[in-house]
């Protein structure tokens, strides 16, 4: 590793993962340590510095990109707020790290760097206008427009999960009604299954004590009608929101990642069918909906790519 | 007019309007002729050339921008299709005009150039991320992101009117259900009033033979409850879709134009209230919803600005 290294950091509430990433997106070296978030932001920043030094072992650092699960001021290098990092309010990230490592440091929202990772090295390659959607506990989003992360006025852009599909629908954690997050997340799918079970619908899922996407997927693969329909319904709702994005932005690629995306084509096929039905013809023809390729590494390689591209 | 002139052309199904526009957005000279669309695209293009020559009177032409109510390939200078211009299928606009006038020629969708006009010289000034919404027979849209028209993969971006607010709602002309166009257009507002009248709701509008937005506005100003509610409801639906756009793009300005926008703050106040209620806090704080300033001139000055800015 004699060359100049670019480091991607994926800061989470539990662990910090960092890696040196080549210009082709290969992770040359990767390490993970616990975040120790309860010891405060200064301690966490020190740990990021330490981890970076452990990885680079004295090699020259070209730049560090850091993905943070919170609300970021990218130009200022500040984390306004991060719900899973106790005490992170208006934390000045960039100066603190630059002072100790003397290199380019850039921070961004974790969903944005994951989108950038898939765009540069994963399922978004070759596109110029891409939405990444992450289906997990909630529904996350990151937008790449004209080949760059699109952040909007105050770096909040990409909140796909809080587009509404039914203004009279279920109330979302954000307070709004009918957000796609309430339909295409783990929470949404489990709720759909539970409602049907409660209504007496027959299903191999009926004796399971605590429903999880894993069990629903297992039963879907084994042909359980209710399990299949729950994923398809989530995909259909997802398609409604994706048709909105397609009509508004005429994107060419939607990359779907996150835990539930592994439930495979039950969701994606339904989403694709809905987009073809609902979006304007040219918008529908323009857009491909594909599974993410980089899994949990998307954020790390995307953060390194961000550092590399702003130099 | 000794200087180099930039010409904006607003091509409509009935009339062609063209003008020389200063770099401050002032219309120095403007003329309008009938389109004579029934005589075919070559004839219409000749008329644009003739009109431009009449306006410029031998002065040097720096560039011509043309807004066309259709689906455009901006790089190719082609109009794929324009519903109100008979026979306009795959019409090569740019080369035909450049051949005769020997200057920069650029074509774009009429909604895009209107958005650009408001952005450069009207109610969008000072913003970097702006949506223009036109409330008329339908609901049109044009997006300016990072200070430029955002066109997406195949120049279709900006179709705000076909974002859905109710996936089980009224069927739109595009075939989709619940598009905002079905709620915030003339058609939508008249339908809302008619439904209430049919249901026996008392209103000063009940004896009017053919409802138009003008009459509904007149009665709203005079305090008719149904008329006021129709506009407010349209504004509320508009706000739902604008909250979606705000969450997705974190825009800083929404400029509302078109015939119904003149119905004033009945619509806009309701839209503003809904966005404040529905959008994520930062997104809601970021966005201002304002009335368009340039009226029917937005397209013409925007087209000239487009020609000026791509030189």
C-alpha cells in the first residue's frame, strides 16, 4: 500500500467501519471497531482518527469520506443531529479530523454515500440519474443526479421514504399520513401480514409468535399466499412512489438495497409492474429497477469515492 | 438595438410569440403572429425564422431559444411529439432554423423555459433549487436544480402534474389514478364544486350554467363558502404533492403560475399550510411558495435566457 490512500468511514451507532478503497472500488484493507457512542462525540471522532491511522499505517492519505446516520451540513462539515449517536448535536466533524490527519475530509449523510457507492461501483454504474432506496426498519433514500449526489437547499434531499402514497393512510413516524415508509418497510410488511392473520386469513405464518421479514420470506418461497401477497403489496406501493419520482425526475436507475430487498423479486417485480403501469410512457421506459450490489459496503466505498471526487 | 440580440420564442398551437430579451430580462421588442399549425411543421419553422428576422432587422443574433409545448430531445434539437401542433412528430427544429439564421439555436419544453424565465428574472430569483408549477387546464411543472433546468434521462423531468396524491383517486388523462392534475387544475376545481352542488350544498354558484374558475373566484371573494373551500381543497392537495417534492429534493422555492394561480391566496395559503404540516421540518423550513411574476412572458424570456446561457 505505497500509494496515496483514500479512506471511507461508515459511522454507525454500534460500530465504526473504515477501509482503504481503490479507484476501482476495491476495499484494500478494512477494519471495524465499536463506536462507544455513549462516551460522546469527541471520543468517537478520536476513534475514527485512530482507526484511520491503523489502516493507513503511515501511508499518505489522499482523503477521508465519512458517512453519518444523521442530518449533515456538508459544506460546513457539521453533523446537526444524529438520532442514534447520543449527544451529537452540531458536532463539527471535518475540522476535528483534519487537524489530526492533515488531509481532505468530507462528511455526508449515510444514505447519500451509500447511493454514491452503488452509483460509482455497484448497481448504479453507467447511469447518470439514480435513486437508491433502502428498505429496512424504515425506508431510506439517496439521489444521484447528473452523476453527483443531489443534496438540495439544506442537504436534506433524498428523503424518498417520506413521500406519501395515500394521504389518508397510516400515520408515519414523521407525523405525516401514508408515507411509503409505512408500506414498504419491515414495519409495514409485518403489519400487513398481522392484519390479515387477525382477520382470519389462512397462512403458514399463523402460528409464528413474532413475525419477521425472514419468516415471511421463508414462507413466501414455500408458496404461502399471504406471505407472497404481503411482499407484492409492499412492492406495489413502492412502485407508486417510484412512478412519482420517475415522472418528476425522469431517472434511469432505481437501486433497491437494505434487508428486505433480499426478499428478492417478490417486491421488485411488483414495483416494476406498477411503475410500467403508472408512470408516463417515456418515464417508464427510461427507468430500470435493480437490486443493490454492494450490500453493507456501499456506504464505505461511497464515502471513499466522495473523498476522491472532491479533491 | 445595435447590440447582439438574444431571441426567445414561445411557440403555441395558436400563436407564435417572439421577443428580443436583454440580459436583465427586459423584453426589448416583441411580436406575435398566428402559428398556422395546420400548414405543417416546415411552414411553422419558416414563420419562426421570419418572425425572428422581423424583430432583429439585420442586427446580429447571439442565439435563439424556443419553447415548444411537446416532448423534446434538447441535445438533438428535435421535437418528438407536440399534441397541439398537428403533424409534429420527430421534427428536427434546431438544424432547420440554424441553417437560415446562422446562430445558436436551442429548443426545450415550454414548461421548462417558463420555469427558467421565473428562475432568472421572476419569482424564482435568488434560489438555486426551484419548482415551477402551472395551474391551468392541467398541472404543468418545470424543475431548476443547481441553477439549471433539470431534464433527467430523456428530457422528460418536471412532470409534477402526474405525481399522485391518492392512488385510489380520480383517474387522470394519463391513465394513472389520483394525479395532482386531477385535483389542482381547472378541471379538478370545477369538478369539486359541481359534486358539492349536485349533493345539494348551498352556494351562490348554484344557478350558474357553466362553471369556470373565474366565477368560482368571484364568488369566493364574495364569501361563498363552497367556492372558498374548492380553492382551499385544491391548495391542500397541491400541498401534499409539494411536500413530496420538498422531502425528495429539499427545494427552496415553489413558483406557482397559470390561470388559477390568479385566484390568489385561497390556493396558496392552503398549500403552504399543508407543506408546513406534512414535510419534514428542515424541508418545510427550506421552501417558500410564491406566485409567479412574469405571467405569459415567462416562456419567452426563459427561452432567451436559455439561448444566452448555453452559448
